[in-house]
């Protein structure tokens, strides 16, 4: 869109030159220039008006397609066609959008991606070849660019957030209804904790997120988003009621995944969101949440004690083994996508292939330069979000990044891989914070 005024002025100057006239031949040339410029201007104008809606549709598909698709390949095809292809075209149209990457966070992200490529190409322990890692890095950059571009279209972005939260809330309520109303799953703590944790709708393969931890984190993002919409938008009473209803369904689903990482991440993201929007609605939710917690503590004290006894679910053994093996990989890493193999001691009969902490797993795969670049990226995004906190979307991005920072402590194992729920947890807030601008620059955003 920044090219539009220059093209428009070129047309006006060409027409004025033709009117002044410099002989018959000069007029023909000037008119030809005017006609060519106008012909070029028309498709650019249509593209500039259409791309936010095309990308917005693609982003909604990427955010929620895991719910309404029962086939992973179909979801991938939809995401590629509706999001990645339009994002690539827009990136080329903007001549690689240098302004997006020129900021500190953008430069650090490019450095991190370059290091991932080097590890994938040169480290013999990497799980795949150069072509695989080139594709993954390209998709990541296209994704954050698409999100950042849409952030600069606030009305479109707000609309797609409403659409995504609506879809997620509907599927959360459908899951609760189908699991406990149709399948008649018992609402007993021990039964649910051991064999009944939520992770899928249970009908026709829809909303199947494979594991309760993944499901809890995925729906947790939408719970935080719903909180942000409620306290950050001027909603009417009936709209607020619908948002609260959606939040209740999302929170109930997250609770019944019994994923404590998702519980803490959702709580952290929601609290940060409410603190960043110090209005009456936010203060009411904070006070109501604190009161509800005080009431729930004595009622569910036996269950809370049991969760406390479960502890870290043997993650401490994995982390201790990671520390013992640190001298073997601390500098250059074991390789991009390398498995962290750990076999639990007897009498356990199972093993794991990752460190059950994104921070530890990332260091294991990409070494000291990789983890330092990741920490630098996170710090730069937090700083940018804080300096731009006058913008509502910056506050939204900060709350979602707080959610991700907590989630990565114990549950997320990879961020450089094919599109998955973890992209919604991590790369979505990265894209938001890359796209936000201080108010005095917002008027010139493309």
C-alpha cells in the first residue's frame, strides 16, 4: 500500500504533462504513459483492498482448522493454500518487507532462523536434510510475516480473533456435551484423572488433538484471547454474556484435561491480560477469580493435595539426566530435530524422546548459540510489547507471550517443525508483537 501514492502521483504528472503538450508525438507518449500507469494501478488497488481478507481467512483456518478437520493432510492443504501462498505473494509484492525484519526483534528472528538452517545443514546429528529445514524456516517466516501484516489492519485482525474464539468455544462446549451428555462419561475425579482426560470431541475424528497436554495448551490460547476481547473491546451486554459463556466452556475443557502446565499457563496469560487492561471489567474479573479460588480451595482440597503429590510427573528425572549429558552438547548442540532419548529406571517400562521443556530441548538441539538467540528473541519481544503497550494489540501479544513462556517450561518440545498447535501457542504471539507499532507510526502502516 505504500507504493500506491507514488503510482497515483505518477499518473497525475503524466496526465498534466500530456495536457501541457510538447508536440503531437510528445502527447502520444505522455498519454501512453498515463494509460499504462492507470492499467498498472487498477490491479494493485484491488490487491491492496483484498489481501487483508484473504490472509485473515487463511489465519482463521490455520488457528481453528485442527478442530473442524479430521484429516491432517486436509488441514495442511487448507493452510498452505489459504495462508502460506497468499503470504508469499504479499511478501514478494512488498519486496520482502524490509521494515518487518529491520526492527531488533525481526533481526534476531532472522539470526535464529539462520542458525537453525546451519544446524540442519552442518550438524551430523540433525534429524533431516537441508531441504526439510529450509522449508520449515520459510514457513515460520511466512507465518509471522502474515500475522504481523494483519496486526496492522486492526479491524480485520479483531474480526478474525472473534471468529477464531467463537469456533474454539463452540467446539469446547460440543466436547463437554458429547463426552458427558452423549457418551455419559462419569464426572468422578479419580476416573477422569486416570482415564478420562479430555483431548478430543469423540465424534468422527473432529477436534482430535492427540494428547490432553496439547489440547489444554491449544484451548488455553483461546481462553486468553477471549479474556482479551472481553476487557479490551467496547462490547455490549449481550456480547459480554456470550464471551463469558465461551470462556466458561474453554476453562472447563482446560480444567478437565488435567494438564497442570496448561492450567498455570492459562492463569498466567489471563492475569497478565487483566493487569494490562486496568478497567472495571478487568478488575471485576480479577476480584471474581480471586474469590472463586478462595471458595474452591477448601472444597477441592483433597484433589489439590493429590495433584501436589503427583509432582512433576517424573520430569525431574529427565531434567537431571539432561544436566548430566550437558557437557556432550552444550556448545554446538546435538543437531536440529535430534531426539533426547531417556529411559526411565525400573520398575518403569517407558521412555521419552524429548526433554519435556522447550528451553532444555532447544539447547539440546541447537547448542549455546541457539538458546541465546531464543532468549534474546523473547526478551526483545517483551521489551517491544512493553514499549508499545499503549496499543491494545501489544497488550494482547504480551499476555499470549506470557502464556507461551510458562507453557514452554514443561510441556512444549519443538517450535521449528511443521504447523501444529504449538504454532498457535508460540509463533502467533511472536507475529503479533512483530507487527505492533507505536501509535505515532500506526497511521502510516501498510
